[in-house]
C-alpha cells in the first residue's frame, strides 16, 4: 500500500500539464483497484483549501466531493494516536504539523511508501518517498 500526500490530489486537481496528468492516472489506478492507497482525512482540508485559493469555491467543493467519493482509497483518521506520533515526528525532524500528521498517518498504518513532492519526508526513518 502507498500513502498519498495531499499534493498528489492538488496537482491532479489544478495542473493541466504532464504532472497533473500523472497524478490523475495514479488516482485512476486507485479508483480502479490496481493500486492500493491511503491518505489522511487532513488531505481533504488541504485539497479544498488549495483548489479554493486558485479557482472558484464551487470547484473546491467539487474537488472535496471527488476526494470523498474516490473508491478504494483508505482514509486514515486523525485520532489521538496519529497526533501523538505526529508530535514525535515533528520534534525529531522539525516538521510542520501537517507534514507530521501525514507522516504519522502513513507510519501508524504500517505504510512504508509515500507519494509526495515534499523532500522533507526523505529524512523520516521507516518511510520512503517517491514522486513521478
């Protein structure tokens, strides 16, 4: 299973170039069941906010709806266990809260691979990052 950082969804929603196309293809593989993936409930917030910043609010709401309806995507709740793990990761690696939550969301689910453009995830033990 792979963990999808919020930027995967944001690129898919906002980029018309080849990067956006690659992210949409990845999400299509998740939807179709050929790729097993998870993301945090926090991703919903980041996606809707980013799309709303660059497009109309109706577009942001549509992106949020599409996220919620994406079949075969496991949503990791941001619960006290994830938050406690996020705090440890934030302290150890000097990360922002959102990045700590994403890393903890993956690691508490025993997910070792994160798809993200954010290189700061490279320093977290037990988590490998790749980005097409």
